[in-house]
C-alpha cells in the first residue's frame, strides 16, 4: 500500500487507493492469502514429485546393480554359475 501511495505522490495524483476502503482491503488480503497458499501447494507438489522421481531412479539403479551382480558370479569348482 505504501508503494502505491508513493507512486501516486510521484505522479502528482491524489493518494487515495482502493485498499483504504475496508471491504476492498479485506478482498485484497483474501486474494493475496489465496495466492500464497497456492504457491505453497505448487512447491509442495513439485518437491513430492522430485522425491518420488529420485526414489524411482535409486530403485532402478539398485535393480541394475543386482542384475549385474547375479550375472557375474564366481566360478564354483570350475563351473560357471549362470542364472
């Protein structure tokens, strides 16, 4: 609100802004609150997606390492163990 007043003062206009009306102020606060919560929700979803993606990559790497380990088993009594 102070920024709006300062801008109006620089432009030489009356310093009456919409937020001076209690109803419009309430509406402005409500809109700002909704925007902030929407941003938080968006960030939360992004973080959850990233965590899920990282877990999937880690699991895929573990499976790949396990497959490699199973494919290359040491020889037992001169025989090669292959599954």
